[in-house]
C-alpha cells in the first residue's frame, strides 16, 4: 500500500481526472476533492467473485454504509486494507476494482492512462 496526495494526480496538458476512493469511515465510494490524501492498494484480483464498481450500481455504492451489505463480495485483502487505513488514521482508500467504473470504457481508459499518477 502507498499513501498518496491527490495534488500529484494532474495529467499534463489536460483537465484533472476524477479520483474516486472508498471512504473508510462512511463505507461508501466518494469523489475526492483536490489535495485529499488517500492510500492505494495493488493486489491480484484472482478468480473469486468480487464486487466491481459498475454504472448500474454507482448510486447505491455511493450511499453511506453501502459496502457493509456487500462485504461478502469484497475480497479479504480489500477488507483488511479498509480496516488498516482506518486504524492508521487515514480516511480514503483507492482500489482499482471499486474506484474505476469497470463497465465504462471511457472511464477505464482515462484511469488506466493515469495509473502512474494515481499510484504516485
């Protein structure tokens, strides 16, 4: 995991990208404001069924406590990271499966193009 500062996520010669994260205190997906710190997690998805951020579920995943009802679909690695981020006093966690809209080709392309900045 890495602690990141969104001020570093500014692609040259274009507008800023939207960075979404898991709010570990409200247990939902949020858009980060400029300059907010967040922790990133890189992990292997594997073959297990898991929760992905998709357009059809966007509004429900943005509701406070929405991730509680879907805990069984969140890999243990991500659940452990959520707990750790909260315990170290940080508020936001970026995880690709839950912070990139997986069924939106434009969003995926934009986020993937700036992955180095996101992890920076």
